[in-house]
C-alpha cells in the first residue's frame, strides 16, 4: 500500500491556504453541514423563536460569571478603553454589547434576528444606554466599504458567533479592526444546548459519528498562526446541567433533529427511548462537559518568526 506523502511542517505553520483548505474541508465533511435542510433565512428565524429563552438563559449566574471573566481579561490586555469603538458581531439580545458599552465610547451591535434586536432595544431603554448602535444584518451581508467599517473599530468582537464560520469571514474581522480582535467558539464533539444528546443520538439516527464541531476554534487559530499572528488562546470546560420534563426534552430533540431529517415514527421512538434512559420520576437530566476556546489578538502584531 502506497503511503501518503508527509505534509512539510512549513506548509502547516506558514501557509494560510493549508488552513483555509482544512477549515473548508472540515465544514464540507461535517455531517451537520451535509445534512442541513434549511438555509440562512430559516436559521435566522430559529434565532427569532429562541430569542426570549436565550436572553433568559444568558442571565444565569454562570453566564454572568463568564462575561465578567472575559471582559476582565480583555481589560487586562488593553482591549477595552474609554475612547474605543467596538463592533459586536452576532450581538444577539445584547449580553455583551450592554456590558462593553459601559467600558468604551461606542458599540455597534450587528445582529440579523429581529426578535434579538427587539430585546436589545428594550435593554438599551431600560438601562439608559446611549452609546449602542444596532445594525440588522448578517456579517456576510456587511460591506465594509459601504458601511465605512474598514479599520473602523478598535475591537472587533465575536462571541460564539456562527457568522464567523469560514476563512473569509475571519479575514473580514481583521479588515474591520485597527487594533484588537476577539473570537470565541466551540471545540470538540459536544456543542450547543444538546451537546451530549446530539453526539449520542446522531449515530443512532444516521448510522454515522457526529465528529467535532465543523468550525472548531482550532481552524481560525491555525489560520491566524499561518498569517503571522500569535493569538492568546484560552480554554474553558464548563459543566452543563440539563434538567427538564421528559416531554420538553423529546420536543426539543425532535425540533433539533428536524433540521437534518424528517422525524419519522421510528426516529421519534429512538428519541423517546433515549430520553427515558436519562429520566427519573418524569425528569430528564444530563450532566456533561463541553469545551470552548477564546482568542484575543492584535492586527498589528504579525510576526516573522
């Protein structure tokens, strides 16, 4: 059997095209992308439906602690200063925009989902915030030239945002910043609300492994490294505790998997059996670990080493 030639180390460490190809190949190979039945408009509508529950969940003690940890880190690195302009990509209901607005001169909140921006507008009014501007677009739709956003921001911020899910959108972040960029994302095979359930149910429903997150933080880190940047990279492995009524769990998992296939009676039974296996006294309970990566870098800090 003929062995595949080894990839030279320099092709990995200093060739951006290698990392772009790896990232795009991972997305193409990913079962979730390959089986996705809905387009971008449906995905935005899904976030519209989830807006209220997402905003409510974001007020949990764990979420507040994570925001404090991130903003303290950014402040310590000099990425949040009183005269800074910040672009928050995928701002959602304003979880970070509202916090960042107290530390900088201006925040532009970019968010395509109408229900999310409605919650953000209410928060702005309730908290008396006067320095948040809302733009209702996806990151892909934005023209930096038309918006006047080329090198317009001191910090370009994207927290767990699917909008920065390919090489072009990452490079676009660089073009919008004149100083810092921040990006966080999932790492590994468990992500989102149904992290454990999706990884265990996927092979039962589709007879294939789910594999790692298709935009794992590894890919943007590798691309940035090959471009000459040396991002500060940190990881957290939060414990997730899910608890809900069995019926709510079955409905939630059916809704999740309907993005990838028709929910036939057989699939419904598979989900029902799975939920029962994690339930006692009518309550579905799971405790598991996920992994998230957090990167911060300066656009002027490219190195030749």
